């Protein structure tokens, strides 16, 4: 089996807000210490919907990267890169497009959704129709085992899995595969080779799924096996094809728990967001002027936290005792709204403090971010090139 790997990308939206932090970046920071992670700026994806306005892509990319680093994404643990700097993504996208049925792309739920949502743009383009395929190439090129996504993105991952399966089915037929697989079996040593053969026939002849799992686990435990032999042995267990692309698994992430200043989903375009590194004065003003329960016209009017967007921020930034103080104080008019908002202001400032510190070094010396990205692009490219070698060979394009 190929090594576990997580791949995730974000369109370059410029400076990030706290909704991005709670919705995605916090997850990235957790995952980077658990598994090898590749995080990329999806600049080509920005063009699928904003092809007529590319002017902000570059600035937005660098601003966003500073925010990733500020949030705690650590380049010594994760690989950070820019999609267009690894042109192999485009090559795989093109090659997969040859065998991707149009219907698969047209049925992706977000295709029609986005066209309706972004009705002011002409999205009847080839690039927009093909964006889920480009997304698939972004992931499959690293043979990622896992992709962190929210509920709404699950159909995209399902399609990636179907595309990988179709690709392996069409092109995984290696010349002399049977002989090469049998030669690999011999390399297991006689005891393991015997067990491998028994488990393989138990699975293939009697359909015992546990035999397949046992054989896979045995192969996983063997250290001194080349990657290519390992893949042949995995493929041989199930049939007579090599696994060239890996079907990624979904890692469901919690959708953002952070709402905007008006209680709706936090979004720059709704004008209700708090920037990840918002200036202190601006932040204080934004929270102090946040709408509250409309019933609390005067300080002496009792309110209901359930009708107040400030209460939603307390869910993220306050402990149980503070929340109890808010709930009782609001319902009895025992506290005023400004008083109630102070713990939220304190909580956000506390969260932002280390982010500001981390960001400062990159703002003082932007060449540091450039160097991190140059290094990440090189690492990512190496991995992508390994996959592309196999893909080209499988599709009869190796010209060796
Ligand atoms: S006291 Fe707090 S929860 Fe109640 S309305 Fe005012 S800001 Fe909202």
C-alpha cells in the first residue's frame, strides 16, 4: 500500500477570517502532527469561476499563506505549495479527462448549485465543468489516502474514488503482470509466500473478505519490499491489475461553528466577518456594535440569548461558568449587552495573540514565505512526478 497522506487545498481568497480558522485551518493544524499532510493554494480553481478577473490571485495567495502560517500550519510538519507550480496536476487532469464520462461531471451536485449561486457570471465554460476533475487530479496525483472535507464535499470524493477505480481498471494492466506478481510473491520468503497464496485463493475462490484483510495486513508489515512489488502484490490479491491511483477516504470535518457578526454564516461577502488578524481597535468596535436580541431595547429589558448572535460567539469563546452568567444575566436583565460582549472580545484577542506573533516574522520578511513555498513546491513536485511516471507508462506514453 502507498503511505498514508492527507491532501487539502483552498482557493486564494486573500486574508482569512475566523470562520476559515474554525472551519478548516484548526483541523489542518491538528492533522499535520498525525499524518504527512500536503496543503496547497488552489490558484487554478480560482480561475474556474473568476477567469475574467485574475488580478487579485497573486496577492491573495501570499496573504492567505501568511494567515495559514499565523494559524499554526507548520512548514516543518506539512508541505505547503501552490497548485500551478506543480504542473503535473494539469497533466493528470488532461489525461484523466480522456476517459471521464461527461455525465459524471454534469451530475456533481455543486455544478448546478454554483451556476445558480453565481448567476452573475458566465460559467458555461469547459474549465468550470471540469473543476471536479481537476480537484480529483489534485488529490490522486499524491495518492492521498485521506481528504478532509465537510458534508457537502462528500460527492466530490466519491467521484474521485470512481475515477481512480476506472483509471486502474482501464490502465492498470501491466505487461507481464502475472509473472511479475509471482516473482514478487517469491520475494516474501517461503512461509509468507505460502500464506499469501492461501489467503489469495480463500478470497478469490470463496470471497472471504477477512482473508483479503489478513493478507493486506501481512503485506503492510513487511519492511523490505519495494513499492512497486508491494503494489503488484496488492493488485494480485484482488485480481490481475496494478493499483496506479489510490482511492482516497473521506475524513469528515466539523463545519465551522463560528457564525458571523449578524448570526449568519461568516463570510467576507456578507460583510459580517472578523479577520484572522483583525486590528485590536477594529475588533473591539465590531463586537461592541454587534446586533443583540432586539427585545433588549433598554438595559432593564430582559432578553433571550437564543435570539442573539453574541450568544453564538460565547459557544466558541466562553467556558461553562461564563455562559451560565450570560444566560442568567440576559434573561433577568442583570447584565448589560456591552458587559456581556467583553468575554467574547477577550477570548478572540487571546486566540489571535499567538497568530499575530507568528505572522509578524513573515510580514517583516516576505522572502521567508517565498522560501517555504519554493521548498514545498519542490517536495510536492517530486511526489507528483513519481505518480506521473506510472501514469504515463500505464497509458503508453513513457517513450523509454
Ligand atoms: S445580554 Fe448578551 S446574550 Fe443577552 S442580548 Fe445582550 S449581548 Fe445578547
